[in-house]
C-alpha cells in the first residue's frame, strides 16, 4: 500500500511521529496521513492523500506543514513514486476540539 511507503518515508525524515489513524494519547505535534481517493489509468495509479500537520499553535502547525511539504516534494526519490502534485494546502484547525492543524492534499502517482 502506498500509504505505508509514504508513512515510513516521512517517519524517517520528520522530527515528529507520523500516524495513519488517531492515537489514544497523541503528542502535541504529529502528522496524520489519510488516503481520500485514487484512480488507475494505463496501469499507473494515483492516490489522493491528505496530510494533516498538528501542533500546539497555529504558527507551529504551519511550520510543520511547510516541513512536510518539503519532504513530500522529495519523495519522488523513491523508486515506487512517479510524481507528486500539490492539490490544495490550507489551515484546517479543528473547531470542535480546538486543535491546530494544517492540511496539504497531494495527488501522488505511483507504480
């Protein structure tokens, strides 16, 4: 699964934990990865993946989001990845829990 490849890559390159689902006792700063869709055309796959950067302030969440995006742009180094394309990027603070987060959504082409 492409999510596992990306999670492992980010876990090696970010200074915060990277999860594929919410944890019971989450740290102040972490990245959550969620696959929101995908397609396959001419034997090439595309996954739409949302990366949520959580932190204790909006400013720190935005910094983590920028660090995340820099790392995602480099993920094309992996042999499984054909290309990455930023779909959208925005403040995504959770108004119910009042947790600060930013979200970057990428379309990732892979084998």
